[in-house]
C-alpha cells in the first residue's frame, strides 16, 4: 500500500529522468531502475521511490570536488 503517497506513471518517470519509456520498461524486466509495481495492467511508481533512486544515483556516480 502506498499510504497516501503519490503514484506516478512510466510517462511521468520518463519526463522526470529524461529516460525513454522503453528503457524504463526494459529496466523493470531486468530488475533495475527505480522500484515499480503493477496497478491493474499499468506499471506505476511511488514518486518518493523515484526521487530516492535519483538521489542514490547521484551519490553513487558523482565525481570531482565535493
């Protein structure tokens, strides 16, 4: 259960990350990318999970002076 958290679509995540929708579907099939689940027939994400994933990507891949 999302506990009142905002649920967003693959299209929303693609717009947020500038990744292709096909990439997100491919990553889901491979168990990669932000956490997702099915709501009926649609693949959806909890917005905070996507934001946390983006932050983790930044932390894991940042280079240079900090």
